[in-house]
């Protein structure tokens, strides 16, 4: 089953007529995770057919408005529609202060629980875990604004028994747990049958890393090493390299350098400055360093 | 020159894929007024080519999220784009508390002044005035939520002198101010020339009234008497009359009754419940009472 990423917003700071501000939905085997929530995210979810009441976990990278102004509308709408399931928000603690202040000032009682999990932006840590995946937050470099990236990674799956082989060798059921855990099998005669004759390796765990907003930095390379799909912001092309540095954003070339050094399999870039109506230059500059790069548009879907 | 109303949102409570939540822009001879500001209003302004940095006055009817959640994004975006001109917001005082709390918590310094004018929702009063128009707020009936409607009305223009006539009669320039103010002219011979021979009446002042959200009430009929264009919410059709009453909203028939009793020239209805994908029933029921009724869509433009 695919892991599927839908881009809901790809503009930086201010939306344009073609690009909303940052938001993405990651569908991991039927569980939907929302990453950032710029203004209009609930509208984009409707437009792109995201089953938006099935989101139980929201990850907010940092508290610039273009990454969270859509949250109050989203949490209100699902409340009006009668949601009962708790909603978990992973963010800087100030987000809880702001949202609860607004809800209390207006005497709004949501019919479900909002549960906040504060991000420690100074280190990498596992912030979410279920039977399929872990989510690890890691530190980005965005001036003095505490900012996190997120790595979504499938857990290692157990080895798969080759049932025909086990039957053929008449291996007792009691042994199967050990073989599944990697053990060889020793027959009654004392012959050793190597584990790899009895099992197949599961597919490699898949992974997605989200890195926005950030100046160029290599400090999280170890976290995202070998990632399948990397989203890295590329607010500017090289014509505005100085501006990127000044505002703690990245160029497409810098995003590609990160992808290259992290041995990523595929790079997608977004968070484009409104000064660009066309992002082919971003793509061109990035591909010189990391050929498998794509500039995203709202509504794009990437399968892992 | 036309007075022009653009509908930016026509859904109630929760947006749909076709309708944003409430927002409208009224262009009065080149001055743009924003009325309510649901989530995504800045996006709608871009979509419908509203010169959105030219808005200096925003009127917020009440503090339900579908009428103001777009404000934080809008005021932030125009700040990022370097606005210097003060922005006036007419609303319940809690809106200032919420917005300033959020700006202060995130250490956001807008490069322009936000000036709040608190609405007294218990009475009608002139809350804005310039050389062309007045804006009067008046009380609506929306459960326990303080809610205002707004009447935008052109000022009476002075009489227009018929220059050829004045020349023909050789009327001294000194007399013209009096004639313009309505006086007859007395010739040197003592003959009286009636004012209406010397002047033409200016066009009648045009007016627009915005009434959302409200249960059926006649208490503001005097304020909107003879209005040219009336917007009245019609969240429900008659099939949900009980629901309308319970939630302090109106049916299309009730909106039409208000238009009829106020001697309005034209009625537009909106703020449709998400349970309706089609609003022809609203239009049909309203037209039985007030034929000149139209159900709005996002992007509709009405000229007065």
C-alpha cells in the first residue's frame, strides 16, 4: 500500500491566486497526518478530497502565520460537525496559548479534546509512534524562531516466512517465531538451514522528511539519511541567494545539496517566494546538483 | 459611477468546495470596504481581483469564526507587503483583544496602525462617514452573540445648476450658492424664478444594507427603509424552518419578507447552510414574496 503525500499549499509567507501557504497531508496506510496548516487548509482539503475529519495528528513546524493560520478554522469546523475523537497537535507551546485564549475569549466549547504535545526544537526526538511508523522531530535553522522538521518513517517489518519451504521441511510451529525473528533452523539431524532459505526480507521501511522553513544547514543530515522522499523548502532561486540568506530561507540549489548529501532518493521543493510566477529556474538549478528534483504545485500527489 | 458589491463568500459556518465563508467587498466610487472576513478572504480577493491593499475600513458583523477567521491572515499579509496606511476595524471589542494577544504572543510588529472602533450592538449609530457616504450599524438578533448589520448610504448631493439658464438670465455669481442650496431667484424687477427652473435634482442617494446573521426580526426596518440593495442571510429554505429558528438564522422566505416590508428594490440572499448544494428552492420561496431576489454565489458582482 502506498504512502501518499498531497501538497495543499506551496507558497511562502503570503498566498497567491495559484498557491496557498504551507500545508501537506501524508496518508500512511490509511492514517492521515497533517503537516502545517496555512490559511485555507480546510478549503484545500475539500478541494483535493482529503477525508479531513480522519486527521488525528497535526504537526506544526513553527509559528509563522503561513504555517498555522488555518488551524483555528479547521478545529472549529470539525467541532461544528460534531467531532468527538481527540485531536493531537505537535507544536511550539505558544500555539496552545494562542488557540485556547481565542476559544476561551469567545466561549467556544469544542466537542472533542485538543491535546497538545510541545516540540523541543533543540534536539531530535521521536514525538509520535504507532504500529506502522515513527515521527521524529529535528531542529531547523530559521533565525530566532523555534522550527522543526519532521521525519515520518515506517517501522522495520518482520521477516516473511516462506510457507512452502517450512511445510516441505516439516518445521514445527513452535520454531516459527524464532525463524521469523532471524534464527537459522537446526534439523533433528543437526543440519543447519540458513534463515535466508526460510524467509524473505520485507520491503525496506519507507520514509518522508519535511524540512520547512530553514536556512542551509547540514545539522540534520544524519536524521534524514537515505530518506525516500525529501521535501525541502526552496523559497528562492540563485538570483535571490542573498535574500534567502538574510531571511533564513534556502535556495533550490541548497535544497538539492541537502538531498544529495543525505542520499535522498527524490527531492521535492516548495515554499516559493511570491516574486516567482514560474519555478522552472528553481528546478533547473536544483537538478544540476540533484537530478531527481521536482518543484511542487498545490494539489500534487507523490507516492512513496 | 457604480457602487459595486463583490461576494467573496456565501457559505454559513463551514466552507464548502464551492463557497467560502462570509466576506464581501463594497466599492463605493473607488473606495473599497470589506464586510466580514471569513477564512480565505485574502485568497478570494486575489481570485476576484480586488485591489486588497486599498481597503482601509473593515466591518465585522459579529465574532463567529466564519465571519472573521480570515482577518489575522489578511492583516499579516499586508504587513509583510509593507503597508504603512492605518487600517480601521469596526467590530466587537473582543476582536481587538484576540488579535492583539496573538500579535503580541508572537512578537509580531505590524508596520502600520490597526485602529479599532467598537460597535455598540444595542442601537443604531453612524460609525463611519466620508464625503460620499455614511455607514450606520444597527442591531441584529443572533442568540446571545452581539451582532450588527451595516447600512452604506450615499450622502445627498447638492442641486445641479442649469448653467445655460443662469447665463441666459444673467444671474450674478454671488447668487449661485443660494440657488444651489435651494433658493428661488428674485430678479431686479421683483419677478420670482422658481428654483426648479434653475436647477436639476441630483440622483437619489444609493444604499446597500448588509444583514447577517440574524433570526427574523423587524426591528431594523426603519433603518433600511427603501434600500436599493439588501443582502439578508437565508441560511435555510422552508424545509428547515425549525432549524433556522433554533439557531437564530433566517429562511429565504423571511429574508424576502424583510425586503418586502423595507420597500427594498432588490434582495440578495446568502450564508447558505452546507446541507444545500442547490439554492434554487431558496430563490423560489423568496420570490413568492419578493420577486426581485437572487441567491448569490462566490464571485458574483452586483452594481447599484
